[in-house]
C-alpha cells in the first residue's frame, strides 16, 4: 500500500545519552503532534537526524532498530556535517537571510557544499524506502534542495514541501549566491506551502525574477510539470493546549507559582533564544513602560522564558549577553525587596508549567522582528479557559494575519509597545472576553489536524491535475497513429498558428522570423500536392508575406482579417467596422506614456499594446489594469480583448481565426486528414470549428478544447518533420 514519508531535519524524538544509556523522549513540538497521526500509521515513516552525533557503528544500529519500531529512520551526520550543514549553512546563512537579518548571514562555498552533501544523504534514505505511489512531505529550510534531488531519482513521485520560516522579499533573497540552486531545488516539489500569502508572493516573485518562470493563480510550469504554490497557515493542537490548561497538574503548578510571585499582574513571553524573536526590543519597551507609567511599578511583572538554542553560534552568545544585561538593568533600576520586575528563565519547562504560565498571564507578549508563524501566540489564546487575557502580537509574525483581535504592534516601535502594554493591562474584562472568544473559535477550527488535511488534499489535487494534463500528451504511440493516418490520406489540411506554435517567443517580436529548420519542413510539406498548409496568425500580413510568402502555403493574418492563397495576394475577409479605434487608441497611448518600454502596434483591424520590454512586475501590473479597463468597455463596442504573451490586443469581435479557417474547411470539404495546432486562446476559435475527425493539438499547458497537447513548438516541428518524412517514405515505397 502507498505510504507517506515525512522528512525533516530533526526526528520527532529527543535522544540523549544519560549515564552511557540512550534515552528516547518524544518531542512535544506542534509539528510532531500534527504529523503524529500520519507517521505512526501502517508503513508510514519519518526520516530525520536524531539530533546527536554518533561515532560508532553498533550505537547507530541500536538507534536504528529502536527508531524503526516507531516508524522512524535516522540520517546520521558527521561532526563536520553538523557544523557546516546545520550550524553553518542552515543557521548562519539561510536563517538570518530568511528573517531579514541578511547582514548576519555568512556566504561560504564550503558550507553550501556541506548543505548539498547532507541533502543528498537525505535523498538517499528516501530513495531506499520510497515505492511508486508514495507521498513524500519535506519540511523546512534545512532541506530546500531535497525536492529536486528526489525528483531526479523518482520523476513520478508526489512531493510536498512546507517552509516553516518566512520567505523573504526578492530584494533580500537575491543576495544569496546560491539563489538559483535553492529555487530550482524547491521547484522539484509538486506543492510548495508557506504560512502566509506574503511568503508565497515573495517566493513567486523570486521565481519569476531569478529563474524566469511566471505563475497563474500560484501555479508554475516547471519543465512540463505543474507546481502549485499556496499558503497554509499552521494551526496548533488546540484540544491538547485547552485540556492541559484545565488539568489538575497545571492548576497545582499555578497555585504554587502564584504563591511565590504574589498577586502582581503578569505578562508572559516564551521564545527560543533567537535574534529574530525581538527580545531586546521587548525589554526596552518594558523599561520604558515603567518610566512612562510609574504607577505600574510593583504591580506588574514580566515572566520571560528563553529556551536555550544554537548556543555555539557567536551571534546567539552575544544576544544572550545583551539580554542578561538588559534584565539586570531593569531589575536593578526598578526592583524592590518584595517585587521583581522581570522573572527570567534561561531553560525549558515541561508543558504543564508552560500551560500554568499561559493561564496566569494577564498579557501574552509576543514581539518577534520576524517569525514564520509563532505558535506561542496561538497556544496562549488556546490556554485561556476563563477567556480573560490580552495578546500583544508583532505584526511581523505570520500569526498576526489570523489573530486580528490581538493588539498588533510593530516591534521596532518602542512607544507603541509601551502603549499596547498599558491598553492590555487596563482592558475591560468584557472586551478581553470578546476578543479571546473570537480568536479561540478560529484556532479551534483551523487546528493542526486541519492544516495537515488541507495540505495533503492540495497535494493530491495537484497530482491529479498533472495526470489529467499528461494523459493528453502527444506521445510516440499517438505520433505513429497520426503518421499512419497521414500516409493513407488523399487530401490533407494542416492549420498552424505561428508564434509559440511553430516558432519560440522572442524579446523582439520582429526578430521571430522563421529559421532554416522551419522553412525546410514547411517547404517539404507544401511540396506534396495532397497537402494544404495554412498558417493562421495574429501577425500583420506584410510580416507574414515577407517571412513565408515565397512558400506554397496559404495564410491568414491579423486573426482572420486577411486571407491569402499560395501565389496570390492577401484579400480582406469582409468589410469590418473600424471606427472604434478612435476611442480606444488614446487609452492605449496613455498606457504607453505611463509604462516605459511598452509600445503600441496598429494593425488594420486591431490595436496591440506590447509590454515585453517593460520592467518585470510593472508590465504585469499595467496589463491587469488595462485588461480590466478594456473588458469593461469592450462588450458595448463589439470588441474582444486578448491578453497574450506580453501583449494586450483589442480587436473587433467580427473577426476571429475560426471564421477564417472555416473558409478552407468549406472549400476542401473532401479533406480526410485535418490537423490544427495552436498555443494561445485565440487558437481555440480554430479548434472549435474543426470537424470531429480533425486532430487538434494544443501547445503548452493552458486549458484547451484540443484533443492532444505538446509541451513546446519544438515538438510541433518534430511531428511535422516526421510527417514530411512519412510522406517521402510512402512516395519512395510507391516508386519501388
Ligand atoms: C518555527 C518558526 C513557526 C517553547 N519553550 C518551551 C516549549 N516551547 C514550544 C512552544 C511552541 C514551540 O516551542 C515554539 O514554536 P514557535 O512557533 O514559537 O517558534 P520556532 O521554534 O522558531 O518555530 C515559527 C514554527 O516553526 C512552526 O511552523 O511558527 O515561526 O520559527 O510550541 O510551546 N515547549 C516546552 N517547554 C518550553 O520551555 N514544552
């Protein structure tokens, strides 16, 4: 049976050596809880580093066997790998960059190489156990290139990736020397998830600018595979936090803590010690708070838990010293014999203690400079059984997008934090209750189990979409069938669009003329008297004539306004009303004026605004503006607005490619082989008029009514070449 393979840097277990014995403790993290329901089932498995350095074989085997019983597989790391991949590239290059502390980031090739090596190690372990049909879910910034490594080895596999930390804006991400490799690595996944919409759009913009792939509704075409990018705000195990807060053990602890602290009001903050968590700013605000509101002295304390983390990294040591100093300064300045302003703990606590802190706290203070989500904010709300308490939350945390009933602050604004503390401490109970209730009902619904389900559903969705698209692919078998039909036909009609179908798109549309290969294949095909080749393009007639006029082929220019049979001149299809141009031209000219790099092209029966050379992003913005502007005007003026490859074209509804193609279908009603190629949605009009026995072939992956699909113009050429040779082979055969 197909299984799910979870992959993360750390396994959901803590292994420690106590008196030379290995002690296994399940990890309490939200991710472990959320995915627990998955990896513990059947053959499912979790792959990760067990979190400690193991130097001998027999211990490795022991760990291996023990973990196997609990559906886990270890990836062991050498001491150098722990230093360079984990502490180095992951925590000293990626972590600071992704949290906008890019001036803290180190850029060292040797660390990058270790990162690649360890990702390969993870890949090997996946390959060892993955079977066709399995789902692989990779987590977080330590494994950014793993999706692509797995994709190379298992091209058909179903791979999801979730990033737990923020994805920075393009301007920051681009600073990384390995930016391309990192993006391509991620794009090996089928689904890429982020906590927030902002992270997702930062990622898509980097993909667009760095690896030149655009997206439609969060879907990116990567080498003929559709990748879905989406936001999945991670939830917590709501019931667990809610129930723990009501447990006898927690209440017992609360009573004990309260007895030693006394009846002061309490503000609680809980974080891993990290510069991204905004701890010094929080302390500065707390200091300012007593200066601005001295009447709170003696009446409120801050209970600050900092969980030791990455203490081998210099930055973290420095931060620890800075915090120690600030706490000392505040306590020294304001403290009294019977009152401590900051209760500071540099260690971790069991869940019950944490829960007691949440219960006791009048204010939850969460002030990161950047945070992917921040689960502490959510846990604080879930633990408030009596529904009193106020959350003060940084708008730089992903959680701020959901917890709108908290007091949102900018962690760089000390004055604002001071005011927020005062507002929180004086907020009427009824108001507190209203806010907590609203947030609780949302957290209850969007919990960790919901998060896992939605992610998995989306992964299955995109896999199904990919399959749907790939079933129609023009493969070797279908090509052979087409060749046979072609060979036995008496009269053949071949309709083909030009740009994007027979030729690639270029930066300069005037430079997209046919190359030797294309001219040769068209020439060979058109020399066969059974063939009629018709190029149906939106190009102007003079360009088409200049590029292809010397061949024995028919042509349709400007979407069907002009028709030409081989050897003759272009004829106007019908008299078409053109007065609309007076009204529309000034609007398009206005867009040209506002958009450097864009230009207006005037065709006989249409106007085209080009933005191929406009700054990336600006062009798309103006295009959306212009199309919505035009789509509002168009229906009343009997016009059609087409948004194609870096163009917006406005034309009369009376002309279209299908109407033009109809002329040939009528004239050559006896044709027993009809084939039509096209890549954009104007070609759908051609497909639509084709008789049932015709072969319709879409180039690219956009939705289409065509029967078959190819990835690019190259395959169209290949097919045409095959047909032109079929032709020759058959003729030779007859001659023999
Ligand atoms: C990363 C992203 C994102 C803390 N102290 C103790 C303890 N904790 C638990 C908390 C909470 C967890 O650790 C911390 O989670 P956060 O979300 O606050 O932060 P990161 O560790 O940086 O996590 C973050 C997260 O991934 C998930 O995607 O939200 O943005 O940076 O659950 O309760 N638990 C116990 N004792 C402690 O002393 N038992």
